[in-house]
C-alpha cells in the first residue's frame, strides 16, 4: 500500500478549497485575537494512543459480527494502527492488552513498532477473564478476591505486565478489574476495598522507574450490583494511598448516566491525581461508542477543563495520557479510530479558542449567560480547516476516511488474512 502517494494525490485535489477555508477562518479568528497558526501547531502536537484491541471488531454480550480481514496477531494489529497513524498523524502510541497481545519476544515487538514510527504507550492487565490453563478462577474477583491465593495470582499477572512495560518502554500500566458483586450482601464493601488496596500496593512495589500506575474505576459491569473501584472518589483515595506514581484514569463510559464528568476531571486535576483517559462515548452505559458521536458538547467541556488545568500544571502531576477505548461493533475499526482521534483534536482546538480571560471575568461577575455564550462561541466555531491543515502539514490526509476507502486496504487484508476469529470475545 503506497500511503504517501495515496495521501498526496487526495490532498492535492482538496487543498485549493482547504486553503480558502483556512484563510477565511484565520481572518475570522484574528478578529477575536486568536492566531490560527498557533492553533495549527497545537493540533499537530496533540497525541492520543489507540488500543490494540480496538482494531478488531467488538461485540455485545449477544453477538459479534466479524468483518473480513481483521488482524489475527499483535503484529497485524500494529499494521492496522500504523494505517491510522499515517492518516491522522496524532496516534503513534499503541496501548496493548495482556494476555491478548502477549509478545513472545518483547524486543522484537518493540523493533517492529519502532520501524513503523510507533511505540507502546501503555500496558493493560486482564484479570477480568480466565486465561486458558490458569490455576485459579477470577469468577469471584481478582485483586480483591476473598482468597489470598487468587489475589496473589492476579498480582503476579500485573507484575508480569510491569516487566513487559519495562522491556517495551511503556510509560504507564493500567489496571481495570471486574471485581464486585451481583447481589446485595454478596461482597463486604469495606473489606473488599482493603484487599484491593493491599494488592495494588504489591503491584506498585514492582513499578519500573519512569512508569506510572493507572487505576480505572467503573460504576458497574461485569459486576451488576456493586463494583470494588466504583467511582472517582474511591479511585482518588486508592491512588493517594498507593503512592506518588499511582493515578486515577477516567474512562468516559464508566459513569452513571448524566454524571458531570467534566467536573470529575477538574477535581482529579486539582488534586494532582488525573493520570489519563480512555475516550469513547455512550448513551446508556459503557457503550464504547466512537468519541464525540453522542455527546460532543460534553467532550468539549472535558477538554475545556483539561486546557484550563494545563495552565495550572495539572496540580503538580505529569501530563495526563490520552487513549481511545472503544468497541467497534458495526463499523470498520480503522475508520472509527481515525474519526475518533480527529474528534478529540476538534474538542481540544475548540477548548483552546475559549476566551479564558473573558470567561473568568464572567464567572467573577456571576454572569451565567455571558459565561455560557463564551463556551458556545468556541464550540460552534467550525475548526475543521485547522484540523485538516494540521494533518496535511504533518504528512497525513486532509480526508482520512476517503483515502482509507480508496486504498481498499480492508479488501486487501481480507484476501491475505481471511476471516479471523479473535480470542477473548465479549464486550470488547
Ligand atoms: C473495560 C475497561 C478497560 C478495557 C476493557 C477491555 O470495560 O474499559 O479499560 O481494558 O474493558
Ligand atoms: Mn477503559
Ligand atoms: Mn470500559
């Protein structure tokens, strides 16, 4: 696949109109005291990691409908991630899942990624499923299990992930557990949390230098009545109790409907414990839909908090890590991931053009109408020319989905890879 050529010829036909639109937007923004070139640079510098498991089709608990040409191995998953990165230019980081992506030779995997301009961004452990041949079951929990031997096995799995993080140069290790209860009375809430925290401390003790530990809360599912790490407050408490390099990770789909997630973001940033994000969108639960597809205004409000927190240096914490965590049930995953990455850049640029001085003045004056108008003014500005120009300047596609469709990449993969079935089916 000659991507540079495909991208160049598509861009050549779209550039005249893009330049006209970019010029117009630049004059419009200049009237508001905003320099478009600065925005284009920020858009080019934006980064979000893609999940290796996201390039295969997802499914629901009812069914999964595979498409032809899905990746069968970690190397093929990386090939698909490379396509996304070439088209949108903001996704060089790949997040991997163990055991789904367990490499036989970590050095070989690292070299494979590096030769494609990619790297492992973070490792994700999996103690929410039983692995073939595993001694003890996670049916009733893992890090918070009532039996010490099960907890030990889950800790060991995470320590294996940390060794891999070290070998692959990953900057973070993320822990999400399925632990919790399906029925009232099943789990002793306080004791389960204590056991979880003990396990977390044992994992933290093995954290390599330069690596951060992220803990991901979730309000429900697979446990349907209660979860052990259920909300951001519990997550903040556990991160704080575990250590300086342990942070809370926010997955947008892991909250009850209507929860004010932008406020959670502000709180965690203020407390210096915002580690990172799993971006996706949802209507009802952990739907794992494409970022910005259902609630784009919420996504903008989240980025509004992020841009604001950045000005206050994240409460002393390192810059948060951004990742997409989606399940693509009815779309080609490459198209969904390209689109989602672009939606994040859009929300970021929208947040950058908020007139912060005016917003603060409106807040100080208790002028609710003016404050909302300032946010809406940024949100309703069509910044697409900035995003498209940033992609073009970075060597990417002005219109990534069109280039991808014209390439017939998936048809080519269907011929070489066939109809794959992926282990670890389920919600992802
Ligand atoms: C969970 C959670 C985790 C992801 C798994 C596959 O709901 O979002 O981050 O690793 O799904
Ligand atoms: Mn997640
Ligand atoms: Mn999830």
